[in-house]
């Protein structure tokens, strides 16, 4: 395992079943040789790639989509698990924003049990060091401002089509605990009990998934929105309350129409909010210039990040900078 005091570098990647064994060995040997610590690898379980990563001396954390799941099993057997918007649209057949936004409700016990089984499957693999949770939240009730134009939206205020979850299950659970139907709330965006109910539903889910990973002796981490305050506002993520081993805030500055220094502002808030290691998530398509890549890493570590995780392609232009900050 990685020493807490060490600076670490990670990359989000996916299983490549089409690559040759030689190509995979070369890929992961290069990542290791150039200073990367580990991989957040998505796509389920692949014994071949898992063992190659392990043999290369890299840490392997399986990257799992959590409450955003379009599993055929769920679609065939549990259409009632899908979240429903305040306007009555189900993620089963009318997902918000993009077709792969197929969100299931953490309020439903069956959903929690299903996701615990998925963590068990991943964490029980001998090559796995940890489980990495992604999309562990509600859908974005407000998109990062940099994406508003892409979807032709002005989300200055919360909109009913993007405010979740108002399924029968969730409404009944809230009514049982608070004596009110969420559909009767005049201003859901400011109703503290309704907001907290949804924050807590995700926190309880993460707590149970953490227990499953730890049962197998494995670490657990999560990709989250840039800061706790933004996460609560945007997607009901109260992540500074989660019992994780590592957290990876996605400090994608361009999504929020911010300069690179904003990465450091986020890390500073996060360091003040939690005591676990923070890996600053960096969006590589916006850091193609070497000087921008160096600036983002420099400010992240300066503000107290324990590690950096890279989303996107990394090439020979980036390797010297990684080595520079590892030394």
C-alpha cells in the first residue's frame, strides 16, 4: 500500500479487451516507469488486465459506476428502481441530459443490496487493492456553468426536469420519516429536510459499500464534485461525511469557467473539510499545454493534495512533469 506521506499519481482508464497482452504489458510498464502510482480501472473484471497491472507494480482500484447504472438486469427486472424527476419523468425511459444517465435510487433497499453485491465481486479479486466509486450521487440538478450552453439551458434556478427523486419509493420513505410528500413542497431547492434526506441517502449507501470493501481488506475511494459545498448544491453529494479512505474531487476548472488557480481553491476547501487523502482530479483535454499541466499540479500540491488523478490521455510531454513533482 502507498505511504500516506508520499505524493501519488493516478489515472482513470478502462479495460481494453482488444489489446494484445504485449501491448498491455508495455502500457502499464510505461505508466509505472514514468512515475504513476496506480490506476482507477473501469469496465468490471478482466483477469488478464488485472494481473498485468499487478505484475507491473501498480495499484489497481476498480472503477465502478454506482447510482448511475443502465444494467440490463435492472431494466428487465426492476424498472421501479429508477429515479423520477419532479416533472414525473423516469430515468428508465427519459433520462436527463444524455442517454446513459440511468439513475437508480439509493433509498430503495434492493438497490443498496444490489450495489453491495457489485462491490463484493470487485473487492474479492486478489489483484484489486481498492474499489473506486463514481456517479455516487443524484443527477445534476444544476450543471456546471460551463456546460449550460452545450445543453441549451439556463439553470440559474432548479428546474423540475432535473430535480430527482420523486419516485413512489422515495416519496413514501420521506413521508414516513417527515410526514410530508415531497411533491407538496413549495420550494424543494430550499427545503432543508428534503435536501438532507437525499444527502443522507447517498451517505448511508456509501457507508454500507465502504463496509463491504473493508470486509475484503480493500480500500475504497470515490470521484466526487469539486468541493463539498458545490457537490451539495449540484448533485446532493454530502461527501465530506463519507467514511472513505481516499477522495478524488473532480476539479475540472473549465467546466466551471474558472482559471487553473481555482483547482487550488478547491483543494484548500477540501483539506479544511476532511482528514483523508485528497487526489485532485485533473481534466487532461484542458491541460494539453505543458505549462498548464505543470501549473495545475503545482497548485494542487501546494494547497495540500496528497495525489493527482488524471482523466484523459497522457503522453511523453507529461512524463517529465510527473517525475518533477514526484521527486
